[in-house]
């Protein structure tokens, strides 16, 4: 079997890690692999978003399954081009990927489908956005409508901050992604990440997780792509998951189908669990990063089988996922300066890890045989243990042993879970 993974971040390294265990005899290809993936696959020197070149290569190489990791290639239609070439693909069409690539589209879809979410307005004019903000007051959330690498949502504590943020976005701070902004009501509660594998008709849910988007401990500072995650989440019950599926997952998948773009791939629902029930913060059209690094090490059943069912056009219902009765905590190690400007080229030292500890690479590269930093989020350390406290201690302890200049990581991943358990 020949499997292609498009993308080279921490999420893709985790997918490679899991799929290699599901199919140890398969041949794996990765587009421009990072420093940790390089020895585990054959590299393909094609950008993951180059739909024409990648689909032509995959067809010529008779790829049995193409897995598209990042949102950018999905929004650019890479899955569409692969399908046109007859390559089985796990990942939604560009039309379905609008659930992430256009927050305005997603909000309108939710409103039409009765999916609970925050009140909102969409604006392309800075003065009208400012008028909306001034009418609503603060706190308020300002989002770039397009893709912004997880950094395009700003929770603003004051009206002047929100007006300034909206004007900056519409003025080009996020390029094309900020041509329209979504002004949203602020929601209070606990965040929850829910992954669903969908084949256009059926779906199965994976283990819910909670990530930590802000750079600083105690969830302070600007948003990032994610500084850590853990699973399972203590407050999640079977009743809550049934409500999430009935109120969120099933209606949005139905709405996408009715819009002529059935979703086939991984749908990620970013939720706020409020006093009124679950409400959608955002949808993503791919596995989350770093939640993937916490969820997949707990998956004891095959990931490849449901992916193949989706790529083959059906049969997903026969592949209900099974998870270990354990806990996983993921700590992200970032370069100094992230999520702003950061340096590159610092040597990275990773000692041998203990049982149950996995190091997933993201912003690393090999230069003259040396492992060096080349991104903002450099590594993710996941520890799997019988209980949450042990997993926390192992993840933080392992992160401390990794060295590179400017290394930064949060030492409080899972702090809300710790508070719940101690109260």
C-alpha cells in the first residue's frame, strides 16, 4: 500500500506515526517532511498546496490513499484535483472546506441550519464594523473571515481595542483573510474540541479534547496555533456528547449536504460549553493541532480503516473508534518570540524518552545532519499515562529535558482539569 500525507507539521507527524502503526508494511510519502519525519518516510519535493503537481505525482505513483493535513491545501482544492485524477483522498472538497476557510460562510450556514453559535455580523467596511462594535459593547470577538493560521480571532476587552482590531484586519493585517471581518458576541464557558470523521452521509466521533490557544500561562496573551492539549476531558459526559451530535454535528453535516458540498474527511467542531449548552466557536475542515497529538496516541483501533472508508465512498459506520482507558497530555515547545517574529536555525537536543512519551516534530529541519528549529511551534511532547495527573507530570518533565535556544513552553497545560479535580 502507498500512502501520501500532504503537510509537514506536528499534526502530520502524528498522522504518520499512527498510520505507520496501522499499516506497518505500507510505503509512506510526505511532502517536504520536517526533521522528525524525514527518517520515517520518503520525501516528496512538492508543496502541499500545489494541486496540479501533487495530483499528477500521486496519480503517476499509484497512491492508494492521500491524506491532506493542513487547511490551506484543502481550501485550494487539492482534494478535488486528486479525486479528478482518480486518487483516493481523505479530505473535503474546496467547497466543503469553506466551513473553515470562510467564517462568514460558516456562520451563515449555522444560522440557516439552526446550529447554536454566538450572534454575529459580517462587515467589509471598517466604519460599519466599528458601528456594530460600539452598539454591542465589550467584551466582543473580532475574527478575520479567512484563513489566518489560528491567529485571526481576537477577544477584545474594550470597545476601542475591538474597533482598532477590526480596522487593522480590514486594513490588510491578515491579507486576503481579513477582507471581511466577523464581529461576534462574547461567549463564556469551557472550550471543547470534537473531531468527527464523516463520509458525506455517516459520521463517527473521536475522543473530545481541550486545547490551550493562548501563549501565556493561565490562558493569557495573544492567540497561537495552540500551546498544548489533553484528552479525555473530565466534564464531558455521554449526555453532553449526545447533545453535541444532535445539536451541532448532524445539523451542520446535513446543511453542507443540502448546500451541495457534502463533507468527506475530518470535521473539527470547536465548541464553547455554556450554561445554555454547547455553542460553536468555529469549525475546521481538518485535524486540530495540537489536539491530534493528544487524541491519536489514545486511539487503539485503526485510523486507516475509517479513512479508507471515507476515501472509498462509504461504509464508515462499521468503523467505530476505540480508545484506551488512559489520559494524554501534550505540551508544545515554541521558539522565543512566537506567535510573533522568531529565530530559526537553533540546534535541537532531544534525549531518549521514557515509555508512553512521544515527541512529534513541527518546526524542525535537518541541516547537514543536525536537527534545528525552523518554525514557531517546534515540537509537541505527548505523555500517555493511566491517569491525568501522571500524564501531566510526564509531559512537563519530558519537555524540560529538550533543549534549544529560546525554548518556551507552558507549564500549566490542563490547568482547568487540575482545578476541577482539586475542587
